[in-house]
């Protein structure tokens, strides 16, 4: 919606509500702004910007405001006579500051002679009319992206036009298209950006002469079998004194993406690549991400190398950061490396015979580094990720747990170490920089966590104001292998801050790192590309006076904010996509029997996780054999008459009873209580 329309609407709303507001709220007109959260039953709560308590708003007092709108509300203590409100604040919307739902995903339907949009967001129950001239070819039952072009004043329908037809409800991949449209991701690059990508420079003789030449080293990439953007390679040698010489070599994307170019501006806007089960939305065009910036085996490539010398105990002795030219010897993949190292697979060992001694040394060093990291307090959450397997037609054929084995740990440890070394190096040099930060958990949330977990015998040490990573890690380690492991770790994760980017070196709590950066993935993360430019400028001897440092710092602060924002959006979209594909896969299995594990218990039922990671609810109303009481302090459901107990960690036989793909929800019933028919 344009500013003109929003302002006109707001003014009318304020004028139209003035008498009501004055009558209800008196001369003081206590006002507060914030975001609306509308309940499916029509009433709403305002989440105030100033952090004060929520304001309850009856449906009739929304005055045309919708879910997630930013509004101004006049309030006083409870005025509706609702007993359950107690002394809670109650109010009325007096103006709409900003509309949140200008573009909506929904389904076209017809009622009498008019066409309407049924939004996917079930908290938006407002009537949305689509005039025939604005259908733009959309048919009844199709999923579309629509734009509101006329908002209701206080009642009546909104008016919308169809912007994009996503497809029929039965189309494969429609769910991913919906997520892409919902988050306003770009699926294509403009011709101007593609033209720049196609014109990127090749390696020149000058580059060969001025860079550290590592083409004689034994270098490998280790990635998933289906990976295409290979932006990191590793090397390892043992020095005469027994120390390790570890090389982490990262694609020199900054060489091909000049600051201020169309490619750079596009990468900044995207912030990150987005990974869905059936596709990738890359930050950079494939000419770079899969081409000249991909560290393909057998080809010379430009890189930024971080070479780290460590003693036999994993202590860093010295390091070097340099522009380099490399030649990857062999491309390896996680499954084959794991088969060669963990399973003594003869076929895998024969295939990787050339690099097998290298891999064994890498596994040894990685184990040393991991042990050191855990000893200092790095936190290791045991959440299995879901790997969605799909066929060529876009159908989900299986769900698997994505687990970490030796190969994954090797690469993870080497990348973490390089990120730490680079961050520490530039902090010591007092250069403006972007750090990856993860601040310590909120103390109040930790106190609440302790209260919940006290009956289970778990308590997080909270002595003093500083919460130490080592205390958190030790606390979580005690849950490993226990029935309540997932529940405790999930609650612990919720008490922690969200990782972000910052120009301030605030440390990384989860990794127990004092200084940490994201240096290792400039193909798919903009902060990595941004600090690569800082590094390259430093390596070229570019001296910054105080004024230039301030200018650079301001620019990096903008990059950090933008990257934190785009990362959160991408993570949300990726989670939605996996949840959608889990539901798609499980929908075909309605009526089937499974054995699952109870992972959470609430007053309204318990959640069961299957071996394939799918999770669903057994609602308390579906427990037919007794009346059940929620025992909060033990997180149990206990039968009032027969004393049967359902608790975390318990194995239960279930039947899949319902899948809601739109809301991404799964419901089970217990097999022994089967009353589906």
C-alpha cells in the first residue's frame, strides 16, 4: 500500500474514533504504539513498542486493523467487563501506522458472482474481494500472491489484485513457491547482473606472479555429493618437528565482485543463499557460484588462504593469511570419506587411495581440535537435522536424519579454527571488521529454565552476573542419552540469544570463542565477502587514517545489520520448507502405524517424534481410556482413574491420523486407542 493511502486511512480512522476514544478513555488519552497479534476468534493483543504489558482489544475495536499491523492504541484498565481480563489493559485502535499485509498468499474462491481471496494466514479472517478485472487469469482453487489495493475503512471488504499465479494445489513444489513468494525472495538475476557475471576476469599472469603459489600442495574439497558451490578447500602436512601445517583455502570471491558493482549490490540485498530441499536461491549467479569461484578439482583458482601451524596438542604456534593461487587435487564427498575412515570400506579406500594418509591425519587433528573446543566450554547441541530425499519429479521419497560423522567434523573444526584465527588477527590489528557474535543467554530466561527443570534434577549454574559457556555445556552434557535430552536441549536453546553479525567483538557464547568471524563462505554469505575485502585491502598495504576507518566502520555496520536480517529470514524460510516436505511425505501415510518417542508433554497432550524426525501431537482429547491430568512439575499426563502415565522419553505406538499441510501440523492417535473409524 502506498504512503498516500495509508496516511489518508490513518487520518480518517483517528477522526472517526475521536469521540469514542474520548468517551472511553477520558482526557488523559493514554496512548501506546505497537504490533497487533490477532487471535483466530477475532480479538487481538497489542505488543507495545515500549515493552510494557500487552493491551487487549475486542474485535469491534480493531477499527480496520489487521494481524501484524503497527498501530496506535488508546487504552485504560479493563472496560469490557470480561472477568477473565482481571485488571489488564484494554484498548481501541485509533490509527494504523503501518500495514503489514500488503501482499498476501491465498486461494481464489467464488461466492455468488464475486471472487475472493482466502489467505493462508489463518489469523487474517477479513474479507478480501478480487474484482474480475484484477483476477489476471487466476482460476478458482488456484494459489496466488495478491496485493491489497484498497483497505477497508472500519468494515467491509478489502480489495486486492492478483500479482502472481503460483499454481494449482496439486502442483509439485507449490509449497516452496509459496514460501519464496511469502518472503519476497528473488528467483532470478537481472540481465545487467548476469552480464557482469559473464564478464568476470580470468586468472592473469600478474595474479600468478603476485600471489602465494600453493598449486604444488595436496588440496582437497570435502562436501555433500550434490554440492555445487565449492568455496572451501583444505590441506594438511606434518612438519619435521611433528607440528601440523593446516591450510584453509577460501574462494577469492572479492576478486570477481568489486564493491559497488551490480553483482555486489545484488549480493548485499540477498545477504545469503537460501537452501530448500528441491532448489537453491544463490546469493551470486551460477557463473560465479558454480563457475570461476567454485574450487573445482583440476583447475587453477584464486583463493584467500589461512595457513595455521599447530603443535601436537592443537595449540596455535603461528599463522599466515595470504592471497593465493591453488589447484585442488581431488574432490571428495562426506559419505565416501566416512566409509573409508569409519567403516574400513575397501572400495572407498581404493577410490581415495591417493589422499588416504592425508584424511587420516586430518581426522586425528580434527579430534584434537574438537576436544580442546569442548574443554573450553563449546556447546554441542544434539539436534538431528532432517534430510529430505526427492525424486526427479519433485516428490519426497524419504526422510533421513542428517548426522555428523568424521568427515563432517573434520571440515567443521577446520572452518571454526580459521574463522577464529582471522577474527583474532584483525581484532589485534584494530581494523574495522564484521564479527559473528552470540551473546550470553538472558539471565531471566535461565532462571525460568532452572525452575522448569528442577524436578528433573538439572540446574544451570548461575553464580554471579556472567553465565559461562562451560557451565552451559556441562549442564547440557548431563542430558545426553537421557529420555529428556531433546526436551532439555530445546528449552535451553530457547533461553539463548540468536547469533548475529556485529562490528563489535562481543564473542561467540555457543563456540566459547572470544573472537569469531565468518570468513569461510563468501559465495553464499555477504559478511564473509565483506571481510574478505577488508583482508585484501590490508594485504595490499592500504593504510587507513581515522576518518577512513570511521567511514569503513559505518559501512560494515550497515552490512552487519542487513546480513543479520536476511539470515533470519532465510532460516525461517528453510525451516518452513523442511516442515512442509515432512508433511507432504507423511500425508501419504495417514492410517499407518509407527513407534515413536514422546519428546514433549503439555496440558493439551504430548508430542511424539518418529525415527525419520517427523513430529506430531497426540491430543489429550484422543486419550479415550481415561481422564488425564497434566502434572506440570513432572511434565507428565497421568490417568485419574487407572494411573497410567505418559512422560518424556517413553516409546508409544501411534497411528498417523491427520496432516495439515497448510499449517504444517501432524496429528497422531495412540494405536491402542484407535478410534479413527
